[in-house]
C-alpha cells in the first residue's frame, strides 16, 4: 500500500511541475514539431511566367552547337528502346497491330497444344500396342486397317514386330519432347 501511495505522489509531482521559462514564453501555435522545418511559402507561377521560362529554354537550345564534337553526326533520337522497331504514330494502328499479334500468338499456342496432344495420344497408343506384343496374357492390339494390311503383307515374326513397335515408341517419345519444346518456345513468344 505504501508503494502505491509513493507512486501516486511521484506522478502528481512530475505532472504538476511547471514547464521551462522558454516554453512558457512561446504560444501553442509557435511550437514546431522537432525535426520538421517550418513550412515554406509556395510560389505561384502565372501563364506569362511559364511562357518566359519556355522562351528562355528554347533560346538556350538554339544557342547550343549542333555538333559537340566536330565531324560527328548526331544520331536521330528514338522514343523506343534500342533494338525495338519504331511504334506507329497512330495509336489505332498500334492497337490493331497489337491485337493481330496477340491473335496470331494465341493461334500458334493452340496449334502447338494440339500437336502435343496428338503426339501424346500416339505415344499412348504405341505403348499399349507394345505392351500387347510383349505380354502374351494381354489382349491383342487393335490395329487400324492400314496396319492390318501391312502385317498381312509382311512376314514379320512376333519378336520382330515387338522390336519395331519398341522403336516406334522411342520415336514417339522423341516427338512428344519436341512438341513440348515447341509449345514452350511458342508460349515464350520466341521465333
């Protein structure tokens, strides 16, 4: 209890201590936050002032020599980054070109995705056929009419047919990886 009373007395003494003489002399609106400079007066420019400033800048440009180094030609300034073609001046033409390029890119991505899907389907079919030739307990592969005619004309044994199918599977895997690479290239937008 004595501790609480002592703390209360200490708080009252600190809170009621008068401020320094300098702080008393200043009014509440004269105080500025520490670290912040007082506000500066803002300058007002009229249209006439701006016209004079523009004329002085134009005069300085006219007085500048065209070539800083004798014999050196001044390169034409371009608003586009180096390596990029200049954009057309008309925004409508630029927009139409941009939309055409985006449409062509979407079509190229669609074609590449379709090629990848076809390559994957061909690989899956060949793998099923390979497994059917490998496993005697699996169902015989379903062949297209062309493949049936080719098999009836050729005198391949089952082992030779299996090896040929295995070779076709390897080629199909290479075709799938090539189609994936092509799709990645098209999506990245590289030629």
